[in-house]
């Protein structure tokens, strides 16, 4: 694997105005929330909503924009004796890791102000994995569409689907099938959406889990167990891996 | 030898003076003439004072059959050594003060207790320390007793193998104040108790309830703190209960309430603080309760009113940072809400009279959905649900049409109760 390209793109991105302002923006929010709440649990919960909303959105949109913007650079690289796989992998890893670093760095002020806690470490972990997952999805949508507008449009649709529509559909299903035992079904369904998975993993770590009553207890039973932890980690990894593999497949067959 | 003789002379003198006055003082210590409490009780007659000097007295199953006063110095310990109950009071107007009682064993047949008050009128049990007992203070069929300033500490493990801190059964006109009760099943338990007052107690870390009412009418409790109990307070099958100035705090857990009202009629709930309870108040089949000027802060559910509750009045309360303000299993509203401060209120106040110009609907769509299918709690704090709630508030179609606060307060009621929330 060619590290040089990865390093080059990575540092280029870290220096870019967008990534820096993204980190600063998150830092401002997290510092503000931590300053006004003074309670690390509440801070974690508020920042959880921010992370679940913003990280996927930024990763998707900026991922697509970056992909289209570096099309000429990619074309240039491909004229050299480098495989398409190497180029794509470098692009993906560079972008995903720089976005993860920006997200984690943006949350650090809250950590400094409120002190460290396992919930917060979890939050950092979730935001990093969401960055990877949604960068992969962004690359998939961009490599599938040669037109920039369509690619970005598809990214926005993916975001809308996963952060809003998916939940609405699940709620609808729960209401419609409320006469059936749904616990197991819901656990499977939530594991299918990385945003929901992140939310539930954090919620179960906080005392909000007590509100979930009997139903919550069964979720906690699953997600708190080793099997549940492995399953959710597996789901997150799959969410990062599968779109990436599909994207690299499309990229290899793409006509430049 | 000289000391004993001296003691005997002192005793004789006291006996002499006491008999002159009609009452005597009996001092109990390991070197005194009287070395056991049982002996002192046997020798005592009405009006006597038994003074317990510091030391550990390994005695149990004591019975007080005369009108005496048992005054213990600091360090006087009655250790029942898990062999039986502590003291049973069977005479009117007995006073027990300053005694430390320990180690009354769990029994599944008898209600063993450190102090048992059996069918008397008038007694004072104050400033005692009671540790590791099954029941601590058990009052049955009595009236006009004062239970004040006791420190009660249990080691309850399970509900079935533990007793209550202060247990009142079939009593009237009791005064229970400034006690500290931890680690029992119920902190304070009342069954068939009337006209009694419970004030300034601290009841925490009890397995079931901090305070538990059953079939007890016309009582009041005020200024108490209920913290970290299985559930804060349960008031069941009672009438005319006054609840003022209490703090219900951190009663948090899968089935925890700050306050559970079941079949309570004509209660008054005023100036209380509910802070971080899973459900601050759970109301079931209760009518005509006035919920006035309370603070609901950071609870899961502030008010959970089941549909079988009628004509309750919720006025002038603060609702701050609760996940759900009001929740109900009914689509009708039989209760009255007015002039509360709701932090989620998004209205405006054009004429600046302090009252919002558009009504507030305290029931959110999500809480209605949750009521129908509890599994949807998995969507707690989801963006989608927040959007749904916002839409529903603008154009209500599912949430109870009539459940509204017509005159929502625009600014928070100020009081210094929220000091307790830090």
C-alpha cells in the first residue's frame, strides 16, 4: 500500500479550511454545552444529539464534495503506475480519518471542562465511527454518479433517510404491530442503522435508560452483554466496510 | 468494696428521696447495684426514671409495664444479639430516650422490632439510635405518641426479608418528626393511621418506599426528604392527605416513582420539589387532588395521570427539563391545568401580563405513542421524534384535544426550593 498518497491527501485535508472550521464549530458547541450544563452526563446527552445530527451530515456532504473536487487529481494519479484500489483507499482513509480527528478534536473541550467519563469516551468512539461510515456512503454515492449535483443530492437523501425517515418508519412499524412481541425485531432493526445504534448505545450508558422501563431492560440486557457489544461493533464495522467495498467496485469500473 | 458501699449508700439516698417524692431513679451500670435493664424494669414502679450508664447490655425481650422513663447516656447500647425483640412498651406515657439498640434478627413469624409500642396512649421515643434491626420502631393500636430525632439504620437486602423503619398500625394522633431512616423496606409505614403528622424526616436508600400510606385518612406530611428509595412515597386508599414542602429526589430506576398516588381522594400537594425521579408523580384512580406550586425538575415523567383520575387541579407549578411533562393513557382529559410554567412552551406574550397568549399542550405526541406501544421508547431522543412532536404541537390531531393549559405562565415561578437540585 502506498502511504505517500495517503499522507499527502490526509495532511492536505487537515490543513483545509473546511475541516478546520468543522472542528472549530464542534468545539464551540461542545465548550458552550459543557460550560452551561456543568454535568458530564447532561453534556454527553446534548452532545450526542449534536453528533448524531451533524457528523453524518458533514461526512456525507463534504465527502461527496471532496470526491468531485479531487476528480482531476485522481485522474492525474491514475495516469501513473498506481492501481485504482490504492488511490481510492488512500482517498477514503485520508478523508475519513481527518473527519474523525476533527470530530473528536471538536468534542475535546467538553472533556476538558467536564472531566472524563466512560459515556463520553463512548461518544468519541461513536463520532469517529460515524465519520468513517458516512464517508464511505458519500464515496459510494459519488462514485455511482458522475454528475456532481446528483451525487450530492443522493448523499442528502441518504442522510435524510437514515437520520429521520428510518426512525419514523420504525415508529410506524412499532405502532402498527404493537400487538406482537417486538423486542427482538427492534433490536435487529436498530442495529441496521448506525445512527440509531450509536444513540441507543449511549442512552443505555446514561441514567436515561431507567426511563425505558421493562422494554429498556430487555434492550439493556442485549446491548450490555458481550454478545450485544460484539454484535453492535460488528454492525458498525459492516456499515463502514460494505459501502466502501461497493464504492471501490464502482470506482474500478468507472470511465474517466 | 468502698465503691460498692458508696454506690449502695447513694442508691439508698436516691431511693429514699425518690420514695419521698413518689418516684425514684434507678441507675443501671455494670458496677451499680442494678446491672441489667430487665432488673431495673422489674424493680421500677410508676413514675420512676431508669438511667442507663454507658456499656453494652446484652438483653432482649424486655417489657415495660409501668409508667417509667428510660434515659440512656451516650454509649449505652442494648444489644439483642439476634435472640429476640428489643423493648416492648405496654403502658401509657412511657419515655425512651438516647438509647442505642442493635441486632434484632429477621423473623418470618413475628414482627420483631427494636422498640414495640403495644396498645398505649401517649409515649415518647426520641433521640435513639437503632441499628441492624428487622423492624425498628413498631407502634400498634396506640395514640398520641411522639417519635422524634431517632437515627434508624437497617441492612435490608430483599423486600421479603426486611421490615419497616417506623411502622404505625392502627394508630391515631401520632407525631413522627426529624428521624433519619435508611436501609429498611419502607422508611415509614402507616396502615389505618389517622390524624397524624410526619415532618422533617429523612428517608433514604430504603428498598421499597420512603413513606407508605395504606388506608390512612386525614394525615399530613411536610418538610420531609425522600431520596434514593425504591420509590419515594406511596399514598394508597386514603383520604384528606396534606403533602407540603417535601423533597422527592433521585428516586430513579426502572419502576421508581417520586410519589405514587393510588385511590387517594381530596389531597393537597403543595410546595414540593420533585427532582430527578423516573416518574415524579404517578396518579392512579385518585380524585380531587390539588397539585399547587410544586417544582418538577429533570424528571423522566413529571406527571403521569391515568384516565381513571378525575377533577385533579394542576396549577402554578414549574415544569423544567422533564423528558415528558404530562402523560396519560386516556385520550380524554378529566383534570384541570392552569397557570403552570412549562419550559417547553413556545408561545408568546404580546400584552406582557406574564401569561402566554396561546395555550400549551403538555402531552407530547411521543408520549401518546409510547402509551400505545412501550417499545417505541427505543426512539427516545431521536431527531425524528422531536420533529414529529413539533408538528403535532402546531396541528394537534392525536394528542388529547382538551388537555391544555389555557393560561401558561410565561416566566418561571421563583422560589428557593431549587437549591435542592444542586
